[in-house]
């Protein structure tokens, strides 16, 4: 997009004109991207305001809260539940390690829920303090854009505040999306799933993405019966096919009923629970039905069309490589732009925005080698190209190295669950193009591998790195034999 950005220090407005604005920057949305951009901009000397709806720790009706989705109803509470769910199977494994757990061990969902809520309240407070310590003025209310340099904040009591700002940053994230089928009101989304009054006895989950497989693992780990329905043959479309198959096998191995090639057609309330009908004519009765069918950008109530901010067909804000919209004074970062929808990416985009606009350093977010993890149990983590992406994109032959092994811990516990690792290597340059792992601690291991890939490491450099023994991670530096060689794609000939 070739358009003029409004960057401080570049467009030399006179001091009188500068003084005309209430703020140098007003941010709508205090999630990961918004808080990062607000704080960093303030640290560069900008006068910054930010608005966000107040956080209600119990109700899932109000979707606000400083900290945003990640902290309030996403990554953080989810990870707490993943930890909680992991103890059940771990305790089973512990018996083989000599632990005599004679008494029946009970899981108390309400206890964990209470602890989780306490932690979220604590983090919400920390985020507020981060803002105030940076000198950012927080307004608790819903923001909308009323002009290229004007925002309106509606507080809970209905009072409307209007402010002018030289720059407006939209960082309103995304929200859960509900499938439009009869009885859809009986289903919940991840917002409610994180705060259910009771642990489900039997849950049906629709979707095969991050949220679906993570909640399947959480609820199954806590002892619930789980049916996972997804429309492809394997869950986690977009990830390496071999890894997807391993995830599917592991979920099944842990007792989740897998329904590939399946979607839901109707939900009916019955005396026994929610009757779930699938497109294969199956009927499952469950007490909880979770829709995990993706999220949509939060642009609806921002009044963007009125000021001419361009949206794409999904409703996401269109931005250039510096996160600037088609209106030079309006910018957007994070899920609301639907680029790479991950918290650390929103942080990167927020940082680059601040540097570009207030730090006198033009900075573009770099989407190369963004690692990510799916916190199913055991987790999957990847960085760089999958085997399928390498087949499509690579200029020459590709070498695939894989290692599948029984983690040492399982030798004693007897758990039948293999760890798999994969490296995708350019045959000509020896550069490692992608790495993936499904197994315990995969995200912790892949984070380090991501640094190597970002530095352009070659397979020879992996091989010359001394391993840590005994660990699973050492397999990444001891994969000597090529599993298969994939010739240059025909389209590249
Ligand atoms: P995803 O985009 O990951 O997955 C959506 C799933 O819903 C896919 O399996 C998709 O199937 C399926 N689906 C979509 N529409 C329909 C439909 N009409 N009928 C049946 N199935 C449908 O979304 P999630 O909701 O799981 O997560 C949202 C986003 O949140 C993720 O993209 C990710 O960015 C972020 N997130 C990240 C996490 C992490 O980093 N660990 C954790 C949780 C969320 P198909 O593949 O066939 O299209």
C-alpha cells in the first residue's frame, strides 16, 4: 500500500498545531498490542490515552478488561487450566515411579476456577499499573472513532467523553464466533468455557483448531468425556500433516472420541442434556457444547466505515506494513488486522508502531520464523516452514529429518505416547527452513530453535551443537540420517 503516514518528526507541524490535540496518541483497546504500543509510545515522550471496558471477573457477558483476551479470557487462563489438567495423567504415571496414591484422588474444579480468577484479577491490576507507571491515562469505557483525529469513549454510566488525538491506534482484538445452526444458543464459546460453574461431564467440541484441541485436552485431562468433531480428516489445518496426525493419535490415545469429517447440524435441549446432531446422523447427549470455529476481528462498533477506514471482507482493518490504515492518522495492530493472530505478534506490531511513530525509527513487524504452540496435551510447537509449505515454496530439493522416540519418562510409566520431531532443510544451502515437535515441553524447546532459525542456522550447525543429555531436546542436534528427500517442486522447474 503506497500511502502517506503521519509520523512525528517527519511531518513538521507547528507547535500551535500540535497543542491543538488532547493526546499525541489515543489507543482503543488495552490488550497485548494496545498496552504495548501505549506504554512504549509514552516512554518515547508521547502523551497517551487508552480506553478499555472494565473487567468483570465472573461474567463472560462483558468482554472488556485491561490485559485483553490473552490475559483475561485467552492464553493465560487457558494455560492455567492446561496445567490443572496435566496433573491427572501425571499422577497416574507417578504410580509407576513408586508413588503410592492409595486414596481416590479427586479434582475440585471450583477450587481451580477460584485460583484462576484470583490470578487474572492480579494480572489485570499489574497491567493497569504498567499503564499508569508509564504515564498513560486509562479511560474505562467503550471507544469509537468519530473522526480522523477524534475518539469518543462511552463510560458504563452512559457518559460520553470526546478527545482529539494526533494518532489513533485501534487494538480491539477479535471475538469468538458462533456457528449459525438451530439451537446454537445452547452452545458456549471459549469465553464461557474458561469460567464454567461446573466441570463438564460430557463435552462435545466443534472445530479442529487451537481452541478445540486445547479444550479437548483440558476437559479430558480433568476426567470429562469429550467428543471432538472437526470437518477435515485431521485437526489443526495449516500445521505439518505428519504432526497433525500425531496430535490426532495422541488425543485419541488419551481417550478423546475423535470425529473427523464431521460437523454439527442441530442442538436440542432435552431432559438429559443437550442433544447434538451431526451431519453423519449421529446423536450425542452432552452437558456442554463448545463452538471453537474461529474468531472474528472486533471492528463492528468502532464506527470505522463512517470515517472511511478500509476493512477487508472478514471485517479486519486493512493496514500497510507499518500498521497504518488508509487514513494516515489511524493505525491498527493485533487480531483486529487479522495478520498473524498471536499475542507475541501483537506485541511486535505494537512495538514497531511506537518506534515508527514516536521513536524516529521506521520499523516493520517481521513475520519470518514466528514460532507458535498448541497447548494440547502433549503440546505441539512449530517454527518456520512445514513439510507441505517447503514443498510449495522451496526453490530446490528439500531434506526431511525426523525422529520419533519414546520419551525417557514413558519407559518407566509405560505411557504409550511417542514424541516426534522434524527438521525441514534446504538441500542446496543446508539452511534449516522449519522445525516442529509434538511432545512434552515442545514449546519450551522450539522457542530456542526459533532463535537458531531466525539466525539462518544450517543443518551442519545444528549437528555441531553439543546435546544436553539425557533430554528430548538433544534429538534436534542428533538427527543424522535423512528420512526423505523431496525433489524440487515441478512448478519451480
Ligand atoms: P482456528 O482458526 O484455529 O480454528 C477454527 C476451526 O474451526 C478449524 O478447525 C475450522 O475448520 C473450524 N471451522 C470453521 N468454520 C467452521 C464451520 N462453519 N463448521 C465447522 N467447522 C468450522 O480458530 P480457534 O477458534 O481455534 O482459535 C482462534 C484463534 O485464536 C487462532 O487462530 C489463534 O490465532 C488464536 N489462538 C491461539 C492459541 C495459541 O497460540 N496457543 C490458542 C488459542 C487461540 P477448517 O480447518 O476445516 O477450516
